[in-house]
């Protein structure tokens, strides 16, 4: 089994997940600036043409970050970063969807259609006229989330889950590309500081992150 890796917040999330669980896998690097993920042989393995992916020993290729984490958790159940029982797993999955639907997809597309437009305009349909609104929607989601984080260490209370990693890697990346955290969001900022202090936060940064000027 090997991890198909690259620079970027999504590969970083899976790297952070593996660090938190103590999983080490051989990696195969891909250059997203050169479009390695948009053409064969990578796109033959992962038709979604997104990074990262997990290639199993039988040749099966699993794309999508949360699906990769689910597979790794089932193979390596402790420590549980999704859940150790049905209730915990449902709670983590609920928060993953809330984070994705209310925050991260708006913020990522806000980046793709604005600061990242030169990279993405030849790879996907971009809507630069929508960028400002998408960024605003992401901020609306964070304001909503700020109240829900009151009195909590993590999204699922006192336990770290993959939902926290999804949100953290997005906010850390987007903060450096035009979407900084609003300092008025006290609970989100306190949560972010706790996440940022974890050893896995620094260790998960790609070796090329500094050169690219990105927290990814």
C-alpha cells in the first residue's frame, strides 16, 4: 500500500491523520503545479484527478480524503479519529458534512476562483465573478460554527476527530491566500490555536510548502 502525495491542503489532512494515528506509508510524490494529477497514469488510477489517493496492494485506488481516512481507520482502529462505536462515528461524520457544506467548500472555491485562478482556469470551470460571494459564505459558516464551539475543545467535544483535521487544514491554508480568520470569532480562534499547537500540524506540512508560500 502506498500514499499518492502532493503539496496541498487535502493531502496534508491525510498526512496529519496518519501522524495522529502513528501510521507510516511509502509515498509517491506528484507535482500538482505541473498537472501530474490531471493526466495518466494518475488520472487512470483516480478518475477524479484530485490529490491525494491511496493505492492498495491489489491495485485498487481510493480517492477522496475522508474515504482514505475511513479505510485507514478500519485497518488501524486505535486511536480512533472517527469513532470507536456507532454513535461516535455518526457524530464525526455529521461534523465532517457540516464543515464541508458550510465552510470548506466555499473557502476552497473562493481561492480557486480568485488567488488560484491562474492555476485552475485551465483545469476546471471557474467562476471568478462568484469568488467574493463564496468567501463571504465561508465566513458565514465560521460565524455559525463559532457559537457551536463554545465550551468545547474539539468539534466532537473532548475528542479529536477527522472533522477537526478537515477544518484545520482548510483554515490554515486559506489564511495564507486571502481568507484570514476573523479575530472576532473567539471560539474558532481558540480552537485553531489548539490545533496549530499539535505536533502533527507542523509535521504534516509538505517539504515544498515554504517554497510555494502555502500552508499545505
